[in-house]
C-alpha cells in the first residue's frame, strides 16, 4: 500500500461525494470520485485504488453490479457499499457478493472513519502476508510452511538440504510445533514425492495392535486375523513413513524397527518370510531421545540410526515474531470457507494474540483462530472473538510462562515491545531506549529482526525507508557487544 492510501468514492449524489471527499481527505487519504459505476471502472483500469466506497442504488450499473464486475476482472481491493435504503436484505446481498462492509446513509462520520480504517488495515495485512508467502516460495519452495523468524529459516534450510537425499531424519520438538507438516514438506520435495506418505502414531495403540499396523499380518496370525493385511511400512514402499512419537515404542518394537532400517525388509506377523521394502523413515518425538538413551528406556543403536539428520523445531514462544504470520495464515485458511468470509485481524486482536504465550504451540493457535473465525460476525477478527485466555493475557503473564531469560533475550524482547508500542517509530524508540538510531538498527540486524519482522508486523516498512548512506553504514559497522552502547 502507498504511504497515503488511494480511495475511490462512487456515487451519483454530488453532496455525498463532496462530504466523503472532505472526511477522508482530513484523515490523510488520497481521494478521487466518480459519478457512475462505468466511470469508476475506467478509473480503476488506469490506477488500482486501495479501497472503493460505492453507492448501491445508481442509474445504469448499480453498486452490486460494479462489485461483481470488479471481481470478474480479478481486482481484489476491498469494496464498502453504501445505501440510503437501510434494509437488512440489501446489506446481506452486498456482503454475500463479496463486499468488505456496509454503510447506511445518513453517515455517522466516526462510522465512516472506522470502517475505512479496518478495510485498509485488511488490505495491508493481506499484502504483507502474500509478500512473505511469495518470498518463502521463491527461496524454499515449501508452500505449506509459514514463518520468517531466524530460527525457522534455519529449519527450512535444513529441510531443503536433506529433502533430496534418502537420509533418515529425526524431528524433535514440543507437541503442536508442526512436526508432521515439516515431514510432509521433506517428502514433497524429495525424489519420493510420487510415492505414498504414511503416518504412524507410536503412542496411539497398544504394542500388539501397533505391531500389526506397522508390519501387517497373515491370516490366522492371531484371534481375529481373518485375512492377510498389509502393514503401514509395506504400504509406504517407494515412499516415506512418518513415525510420530517414536519414543513411545516398546523395547520389542524398537528392535524390529532397527532391523527394518538396517536390513530394508519386514516380516508380517505370523510369517517367516522376509519382504523387501524401500521406504524412507522420518521419525519425530516430543521427548529428548538422547536423555531416554541415558535413562536406558530407548535403544542407543536405534537412536543413532534415526539421528542421521536431526532437526530441532523451536516452540512458538521462541519465535513469537512468526505469530502474526501464522494467525493471518489460519484466518485465510478458515475464513474463506464461511458464507460471510473473515479476511483479517484487527490491530487490537493481533496485540492480544502476540501477548499470549501459546503453550500448545501452533496447534493451539490454529484451533483458537478456527474457533474465532467460526463464531465471528465480522469480516475482521476482533478481540472479543478470541478465547478468554488469549484476550486476557498480559505481557507479565507471558514473561512468567517463559521463565528466566538471558540478558540478550531480555534486550531483544524489550526492543520489540518498545517498537510495537511506538508504532515502529525508530527515532522515538531509540530515544526511549537511550541509544542512537544507528545502534538500534544494528541491534535489529544482530537479532535478525530487520528481515524477520519487516513483513510480520505493520509499520516496519520504516526500516526500508532509511537512506542508502545509513544502510551502508549499518552494514559496515560491527555490532557492539555492550547492550547499552550508544
């Protein structure tokens, strides 16, 4: 979006056009007007606005038809419909046709300001999210992965390196951090991507049932085995087997899995005949396998077979800069399916989301957004749509949930908090922090915040507005070790 958003107002009433031009111009927006939908379409062809306000009832092409025509031409800017006929049916028709919101004449000035602000905010976050998606797709070709924090970029790089190989991979991370999503990304970018991707949950079944699920069984192998059954490892032939919660496997199954990896063959339960399988193993665990090896509850030889390439997935609390991107991703995922789509998150709701500590990680965030989208009557999520625990969270509670931080972590968190509170004004923030502006920029680069957060939070485009001389001086000057150097 441009520095001064461009708004096109469409109405056949000259007094309405003049009134809205005055109101919106006073808010700092660039405003143009059209007296008909046909004229508006010609202006849109010349220059795409950030927002359109259109009357519904106009001679010739009406507002609903204008909206339909814009969508058919793949123009995705938000449209706010206006009418003096304040019927519920007109409002519903407009929203179902894809309008962002609805204003009834005569206008309340504050209502106009609020709806316009929300619509432009929606446009901004949508464009930022798309920009990041395009960047990730270009660099990593992993369309389902969301996050730009330094920690996750390292994870993506590891996946990019290991995916084309046939190496066994061990993914370690807390519950809800997205281990299966990453396993699927590895498979989808491997030479086995045309083959099956089979998931096995090591903690979901008893030992007997899990053995049958993994290796299959012959008819009559046990009571109830009325026919031959292929196991999941056999079904994963020429593909990938994702073995989740591998730490929960019994000692017996650990030994049999070790033989599968070493010998590349299986035996169905009740059979003495080995069967060759060509399958790649990606294992995952929320528990520390090395600690379990030391405790004697996990086989050391199996651990080394699984730990060929280990990728540790950070919990969400250690990459909070990814929370806005993930939240927007889930809003788009679930919001588009509603009859009244939900397309974005208000600033107030995003503040609440980023202050909560997400002990359930990405899974908890996804479920919270799914619930909020399902219950929200608005096209933009508001704080009241969020679960109580999220909207009542405080920064203090988040710090307590995290526990003790290092001095460097504390400085990083404090810098982010000051920047957010002062709307990413670098001059004001550096003054509050008691350091020079260039020192603040060096710290942002040191902590990976310049690239990692620029598209994650509104307002960080200010970082890219610095002069070429300032940017080059930042790059050439080493980061000071002292946290308080000015």
